[in-house]
């Protein structure tokens, strides 16, 4: 990719004992194919991403890394020495690299699977994400919203690179709408992880049900905007 598409100069950077090459590539547009169906992707806090195929990306390791770093930060912040500050900086860069890497892995899997099966990707419109995490502590809101947007943008550019269609849908009510019969009821959600329809009896992991809602909204949105 570098030899064929590199634009301008690249920077070789040495940081935290590692080498990074920053290069800009200008890739030609790939023609978007008409999808046979849509994969829905639900983004969340407990599960980073859940697909309508029933795949859950839990992000346990990411949470563990964050927890360890928080502990270290707490200990180091009481010391106000220069070396403690330096170590803190290095640690938070490491943490954000780990989060970025996790998002690359997740987005690659989602986009590759959509491409392999000839489907498009339906993603929730991320403008409402701040609302959804409003009950959390402010620093967590920033962290999560940053993480959601990064994952969303990774999915978008990787999909564009492979010609996989991407649509954004309104995620309203996906937590309580049955993906089988369309019945909307707060009682469809007996607890955080479970979805159980009070009308048709359909039961599924709550995030998978939401992802299925997102998938069908994506298919609908695509059909409307591509009607001949
Ligand atoms: Zn139902």
C-alpha cells in the first residue's frame, strides 16, 4: 500500500521504546456493491460491539488494562515528581494505543465478515451516544464517546476501502423493540442483558436484539434511498 499509494513525506517516530511510521495513503474509490442484506452493529459499554449475527466483542482485556492504569495513576498522582509525571504520560499513551488496537481488530472483523457475505453494515448514528452515557462520570463519558467515535470511523473507512455499503440509523428504542415482531415495550427488557418479548415470546441477548433492530433499519433505509 505504501509503495503504490503513498502521498508526500512520511514521519518515522521513536516513542516509548517503539518505532512508528506515520504515512498518508491516498486510495482510489472502490465501487460500492448492492448488498444482499445488512449486518447490524450495536455499540455499548459492557460490550464494545455486538453484531446482529450474535457476535459479542466484550473488551475484557481493554477494561483490565484501563483498570490497572487507573490504579497506577492514582498512586503516581500523589507523588508530584517529574519522573512520576513522565511515567504517567507514557502509561496513558500506552493505554490509548491499546484501545485503538482493539478498535482496529473489531472493525476489521466486522467489515471482513460483511464483505465475505456480500452484506452492507448498519451502524447507529453516533450523535446520540453522549445522551446514552450521561449518567456516567464525566471523564468516562469523554472516554467512551471518544472510543465509540473511533470505532465508528474505523468501520467507515475500512468499509469504504472494500466497497462495503455503510448506513447510519436512528438507534431510538432499539433497547426495547422486538426484532422479530416489532413490539415496543419497556417490559421486553427484564434486566440489562436480557431481551424477552412480551408479545411474541422472542428471547435473545439484549444487545443482539438491538443489533438486529439496527440491521433491519439499515436495510429499510437503504431500500428507501436506492429505490429506482
Ligand atoms: Zn416480539
